C-alpha cells in the first residue's frame, strides 16, 4: 500500500485514513473529498459530490467504513485538472475557479463516544530497608574447626 499526498491548489489536504494507491488507482475517503467540494453525500456506498453547480457520483471501491472512492474520475467530473507525480507519490488537483479548503471539524457530537480508560502505571518498588549502624563490628565467636591438610607425623611408642 503506497501512501499518496493530495494537493489541492498547492495545499496539502490530509485525511484519515490517508489517500493510497489501490490497484493502480488513487483512492481516498469521503472526508478528503468533502474538504474541497461544496457538498458531499454518502448513501449505500455511493458518494455524490457537488461543486460549482456540477454533481458527480462515485462508487466506493472498498466496502465498509470509511468508504474509499477513486479520486481522479471524481475530480475530473467536477472540472479539475490533475497531475500525478509517480516519484513523489503526489496527486495535484487544480480547479479553474478558486477553492476554499475546509478544515476538519473539531468536534462531531453525533460521533460515538467512548468512556476514557484507566492507564495502568506500575508503582515503583519500595526501597530496601536502611542499614542500622550499631557501632563497630563485633568479632565472630563461632568456633571454626581446623583440620590440617597435610599428614601429621605419628610417633611410635618407645619400648
């Protein structure tokens, strides 16, 4: 999957998910199209876009959410000139009239809400017990058996 940078009138138009090359065609989500058209509708996998009195439709190439549509045929239908730079993986879209690129909405109250989850952060290990200084060390009083490691000379009894 190759990611593609989409430029409209020289301005980068980001989207989530990003535009990609799929089966040799540049596809992007409806959110990307909505940034440079006047109106967009999505029903049953068919995206209808309207710009400057022109209305064009595109079928989603991938079923499911988000709907991904081929950008080039839709943009050409809306009156755009396209340029593809294969080395830089950039699709440039230019319209005859000025285009206002709309920013992404900051908050959608109709979007599903998810409760925040607790993040597990382990507690640090307790410090080792402190050494209690009781003065100078006392000598060891345990008896240590001493066994010589060489044979001892035995004396024979006198007669």
